[in-house]
């Protein structure tokens, strides 16, 4: 390793397929990764090299994290076993496959275990869509911590690598909504050896091969997309330049924070001004040892002479020190500052390592992983997946379609994932924090091969592909026009406050794929069920026409999230005018196709920055446009999201963070059960259960003019008999439960009739998407139609 960081060349990226296979590759491909000793015996294995412990039932499909990682490691020659949803009351179930030769890989599952189990109101869910039969309670709270503890009890000397969405979003000190406090990094609490965040294929393959080469787990500290612990005085950290960002002072001007509200023209003007005034030189060293920059704060910049250029150390040998856990747990301003700095260091092209002190040790977070190339994406998705649940979940008839069916499997059974990542930057969403904002797309040939395999091998395929999508359906092959600009960009969103002029918005590759896919023999219909970014879609009228004419099964879901500017600026979402434009294009294309189709908009209640008046205006808009939402959800603060930082700190990390309220924006936070229930009630203005609460609120707000029995009033003056679902803050207006509603869509107690599917709008028929309806699952935003919710993230 070079003694001088500025001379250190970046570590070259090794392709997933460039490794020499491990010797165990001679055992060949397993039909299913084994979950028992008997299956290992059938494969001729005496042991597993790697054992993956997961909180989800094992479904061998590329939409399930344990299957993707397991099959990717299998392709490298490793023997991989699966321990799925083990009984965590003792260590015995974690010994089921014996001692792994290399490491345990632990994940809570496709969803955070707390979001999976608790609603936004902190109530326990009765279902779990990743469990056979949809039954809840099959995984512990904070599953990563519990599984790690049990694995250590089983085999204390075996290295443990944690990953998945739960570990990824808890890699630093984070606000925990369920305990209403800041918790330590999950790496500290779990005492795992290594944490892998984001899409893990590249990192986990390198870790496996290095451990197989007899390297110690403690020596693996240079893999991108990983986090580890080291003592604050560790000599190995002395070879790094440290930029101290442990206070709210800004770093030097070269790292000035980029406001998402700033236009391209304003940015150009600012850059020109910086060139005129000059920049500050970094301190020079004697060349004998690396320079450690203790601080580059605004005060130091002001005192330095304004001449020359800053000679910054190489980013690959620079680490940014965040405020410590002890600081952020008791100082909301520093928490907001840390969140802001973290989100500015998420671009793989320019991100620096981060370090955060926890007691006497540091949590060290390496830069994000380099995105997979198209060839590597094809390699991962073309692996030998069985595309079915493990046989151990079958019922007495060998079927997965009845009492033991896994609802999440039903949702994606006939769908195909075509890409990863999202550059939308929505502050309430966890996709960008986990998968990154650089789109990773499969080739068209790879997608077509998967559709053909699904057609030929998956039981029950009727010719309907339920989805060709991903985190966002229409971001396939869309990205920055310039690799150089993309590598240098630090903006949190490519589409807010408007579409970046450097963003390629060409939908032609997606249109071409749609046409080729629906022309396949045996394919009757291809639906697009993933969320659609409509502000991108309007840039391609041809795409909108193609989508509406061929790929909408009665209704299309999109997410304006709100109508008012206050909450929209905190969400980083476009104004409602963009929705209106897309709606016009959608309706015109539907009319030209001779189809009666509907747009299904989704909205968030109680998001940071939302006032009571904002929700009232949204309700008026819904009434005016004839929308009646069947299912809505209040804002759910997921770990590490920007909106969660707003919720905890009442500060806006999208702008400058200071301790002076006059120079740092304060965000209106919707707290308390009553106010959160009120905001939710505005979205369900048509539900008589909510009318007493809404009447009281409207009178308090001075908007009693919205109460009346006319066509344009929001709610009526009369109160019919309700089903008792409404309760006021003091339960003074509650009606007895079990009283049936008026017009027969539901039975007593407000439950749907058996077999009935609720849609987002009363009276709209459910579309046939080729799969069966499934119980609801959790989300960081709102619910979607047919009782299915938008996923927090893929992995």
C-alpha cells in the first residue's frame, strides 16, 4: 500500500464471472439449496461452505434475496445451505446444517423485520406475506440481532456477515420509530464481523473467495459496500485522510452541499463565482508520512487566503467523520447533519468512506458498491433458479397453492424484474439508500429468456405476465448522458425539482422490449404493475401510448403522494400539475385504444411538512375529482430515510443545517395519534366513521363551510349508523363494534366478504394480473390496490 494517499490508484473492479471457481464446484448445481442434512446427503455434501439465515420462507426466485445471494455464491463453486425462519428460542435450529466452513450470512428477509410486523400505528400485524400460509410471528423483532446471537451461540468461532435491507438501513446510528430513540449501528449491537449493505453480489463474492483463501475476516476492510468495526486508535486508520464533519460547520467550498431545489442555471452561476474568487489550498506535508486533515470547517476556510486551488486528497483514501453516536442520540441538529452528510456520500463514483464513533470504537463504512454491469445483471438473473418455493412448504398434495401458499410468492410468481435502483430520491423511500440511484438494467435477451422459462416451467402460468418492472417500471436503461458527470454528481435526485438536462429520458429500449415480449408464443398479456414515474413518462408520448394501449389491465397505479407544495417539497416529488398532464395523456390514449381505464393515484398522510390545511386541501381535491380511497396509510418512518430524519429532528436535511432557526428550515411534524388519525381521515373523507373527527377539525380550522349536505361539501351534517371503526381521541364518539355498514360491500365488523377484493376506488373492478390476491404487506408509503402494498425495497 502506498504511503501517500494521493498516489494510491483506485482498486480495479473485478467482474463477478472473473473469479476462479472454488473447488466444490465439482458437486454441481443443487435443484434447491439444501435446508436439511438429508438434502445435503443427497447432494453428496459433508458440510456447507456458507449458510444463509433468513427471516423469509425460502423461495428459489430472483425476487428473493436469499435465493439471489445463494445462487450467486453457488455459481462461484461454494456449497450454500439455507436456514429459513428458524425457531429463535434456542441455538439448536441454527445447527441444523452443521458448522459452515467459511461464514454465516444473516438477513432479516426482503423486508425490515419491524416494518414487517408493525403498522405505522405501532400495532402488531396479524399476517406475514413471506411466510407459508401468510401467518405472522415466524420471525423475531430485530431479526438480524437475534439470528446473529443464536449463530454465535451455535458456532462462536464462525465469522458472521450480516446484510439485507434491515442491516443496510441500520449501518449507522439511526432513529428507531418503534422505540422513539436513536439506536446504535446494528453492527455494534449484533457484534457481527462484517456488514454488507446495498446490492450484495459483488461484495459477498469477494468476501467468500478471500475467506476461502484463508484470509481472516478481520483483515477484510477494503471491500466496497461493507462496514466493519475498528478501534479509534487503530494504526491502520492512520493512512487515511480524515475530514472532520462532526459538527454542523460546513466542509470547504469544494464540498459545498448541493441543494435539490437549485436549478441547473443557478448551479452554473455558483461554479463560475467560485472560479473567480479562488479556492483554498490544503495544508502541505513533508512527504515522509500521510497528512491527516483534522478539520476543514467554514471557520478555517474563512481564515485561509483566497488563492489557488484546493489540493484535496484522493477520495479513495479519504474518510469523513460523522458526529458520534453519543452526540446524535441526544442532539437532533447533529443527527440531521449526519443524515445530510451520509446522503451526499452515496454516489459510487465519488463517495468517500464514512466513520462514526460508538464508544471506544469506530463504525467504518466503505463507499457504496460499484453497480453491476448489464452482463453481470444477466449472469445473476440467468442462474438456475427453481422459480418455486422449497418443497418442504408443500401441502399433503404437493401443492403450494392452498393452506401453505406463500403470499409474496403469489405476488411475483409471474413477474419479471428488469432493473434495479432508482434516481427519484423520494425522501420517504428506502430504495435509493439501499439499491442506489444508478440504474442497473438487464439485457433484453435476458428478460425474454426469463419470460420463456416462466412460460415453460412455472406451474399455473396462463399466459399473463403480471409485471415487467422493478423499483420503478419505466427507468429501464435510463441514466446520465455523461459517465463523467454521473461520477461527479452529488444531487440526491435526477428528477427534482425538474428533470435534469443531463438525464437520458429515452424510453425506446423499454418499448422495444414490451413489443418483443408480448409477441412471444404463449404470452397473452403483459401488465405493468410496478410503480410508474409519470414525470418521466410524459417525456415520451410514444411510451405512454404503448403502455396504455397494451399493458394496463383496467387501472394503472401512480404516486403523486400529495397535491400541496409544502409536503411535496419535503418528499422531493413533482407538483400536481405534472399528474394532470399525465392524466390527460393517459385518458387520450385510452380513448384512442377504445378502452375504459382508470388512473389510481396514491397519497401519503402525515408526512413531515404536511399541515392540517394541506390535508384538507387534498381531501377537497379528492372529492372534486371523484376519488374514494379504500386503503390509505400514514407516513412510516423507516430507518435512515431523509424524511425520517425530518420526523425525528424537525429539521430539513435537504437544506443547510444550523442551530439558528432563522437560517435553518424547521419542518412541521405530524405527531400524536389524534393528529395522525386526522390526516388519515382526510384521505378517507367519504367514510362516515371519520365524519365526527373531521367536523370537529374543520370547525376548529374555520372551514365549517365544507360541512353540509350539498354536492360540493366535503362531509355532511348528519351522522348515520357506522360500523364502529371510528374512535375519537378520548373514544367519546365510538359506536359499538359489529354494527354492519349500509350498502353491503362489507359484512358486520367492516370485514370484506369472503373472496371479495378491495380496490383503491370504490366500485372499480379488480384486474386479472395472472396471480392470486394476497394479504397486505407493509410499506414506507401508502397502500396499493387489491390489498397489496408497495414494497419497501427489493432486497
